[in-house]
C-alpha cells in the first residue's frame, strides 16, 4: 500500500524534536524504570531515498547481542520499524 505523507508532520507526530535531513541518523532515548525495559527510537535518513524509523532495545541505538537482547520484552526482540520512501 502506498500513501503520501508529509515527512515533517510524520516526524513531529513521532516525537522527533530535532532536525532530520538526508545523511543524518538520530537516536531518541526512552529510559524506563526497571531492568531491560529502556528502549530507543532510531530515525535513520542515511539513505536519501528512504527514512527508517525503528524501535530498538537499549538506549544506544545499536543492535544488541542475542544473549543480552533475550532479556528484553519480545516486542523489542523482533524488528519493529517503518520505512518511508522519499520522493519530491
């Protein structure tokens, strides 16, 4: 399914409060109380043709080793993302 969206509006609704532009990657930390509950949202526009918005376990924005990732809720263990194709 293909639908046109305004990228600035999408990012504002997603809670990104800093500039995102082609070539940039932003990690927004979402610290939570308790062990293995903190996560982050990664806004990645390094590919000028698409923006990828992904939820990840931990606060670094990096993929965690399987042994550490298994301690997090299942919702953070599977890839959770959207990709938006960029066109003018």
